[in-house]
C-alpha cells in the first residue's frame, strides 16, 4: 500500500471537494466522486466512468480504495458469514461478521486488532492488543460484508470501541451520513466494557447511537475477576455515566450479560442484577457463553438461563435471551480472534 495516498473510505464531502479543486475538476464532480466511493462502492478510479481519463490518473495518484485482503470466508449453518481480513502487509488480521435475521442484516465490525481488555472469557483478547483500526478500515469491513445489504451495525467485534474513540466516531459519521452508507443512528450500536469518561464524551456526540454496556457481573468483586479493566471503574461510576447518556440522548441503555455456567448465572446473582437495573433506564440481553477452545468456561444449560431470565422478568426488567449466531464457525459473541499462517487469499 502506498502510504502517501489517502484511503477513499475515510473521506467526507469537504475532503473530496478540496481534492477535486486541487486537481482541476469542476465543483459538481465532488458529489460524483462521493457517490462512486460510497453508493457505487468502486474499488478503483478506473470505474469512475463519468470522469475523464486524465483526471482519473490524477485521482489514482491521491487515493486508494481498499486496504484489506480476505483470507477466509466461512458460512454458518444459520446463514451467518464470517470474514478473516488481513490489513496492508498481512501481519495484522481481524474478523468481521454478517448476521442475517428476518430481513435484517447486521454487520458486526472490529475496532482494533486484538483487544486490550482481555476479558477472561473472550477469544479476542488472547494475545492482547496489536493496534487500533483506522476510520477507513472500519468502514471497509462493512463494504467487505456487503454494504448494500447491511441494515444494522454493531461495534461488537474485536477490540474496545471507546478506546479507539476518534476513529470509531468518525466512522459512525460516514456510516450514518446520507452521502455515506445512510444507516440510521438507531441501527448503530456501540458496545463498551465501561469507560465512564468516554461514555460521557459519547453522550455529547451528535449522532445518538445505541449504547451497550458489557456488564457480565452484578457486583464489582466478580466483575474484576472476569474483566481486568473493571478494576479501573466501579459499576456505580459506569452506571452513572450510562444514566447521563440516557439523559443526553433519550436512548435506553442495553446491558449485555454473558452467562457463564456456574460462575455468574445463579438466582442470587440475577436478583443482584435486578437491583442494578432499577437504577437505570435499560433493557438486558442475556448471552449464553460461546465456547472458546483455549478457555475453561462452560456454556450454561438452557433451563438455568430461563430461570435467570425469569427472575429479571418478574421484577419488571425488559429481558431477552440473545440467540447465539454462527457458533459452528466460531463467529458468535466472544469467539472472534486473529488467525495466522493463512497462505491463500480470495
């Protein structure tokens, strides 16, 4: 990749307008170029057929359109698709997932290579963090998954989105903008392990996306065992920041609670969780642990999950059990990871 060029998937209309002015194209060409990039999703300037060859050559000197190669595509029995993408020289790799469901097509995208949080039950943090993805790399994952079909975006892939705040929020602008991919704010979800300062900052972001908090434990003691970063922020502080997010945006918070067999799925813990929910405008997604070969946790039995849910529902908490999609290709929640030694590309 020529690093002197700009990634086309990072450009806003004002950036394109400045570029075409520099190379001598008329002002109306700015909208044409933006449409080629985001609506028609071209992969080279040669496809911009309403721009002269001379000007296309000048654009070619300034822009590149893709940074990734798809090393592997897998399709699960439930229709979920997972792609392993390598970036630039191929040393950095991430996974992205497309989940089809009743006319909805959700892109689960990564924000980092690996993850700094290292939750003890999650494959993404094994090996730690290699680096954060740029704006264009985030948008490019959606393109790779089939942007014309995508209706929803969740930042629930590899990485902690709010520790890559600037790139993630700029990518959200492109994903949401009518000149970009045009995906509504209510159909974009940012999931976080809980960084109060960043949550407060996101509350002032002018695109009111859905905020999902990866809670996974009803008390600080257990949470610190499961999530190393929990030692930096007690649950009380995180929920206060989430409450402020609701006040600023009017968007109800989603609490994500991963059920680990025999660890955090007991009735007493469900009752503790009810107490937390009563302090916040929220709904709860219960997620059954999805197996990771390198880790020792077990998936809870369906009966135990139902009992846990029943405690919450009886207390008036809006609670859903999230379906585990793509388990047979390790594409479900907590299973995304880097893979190495791939020698073929698609």
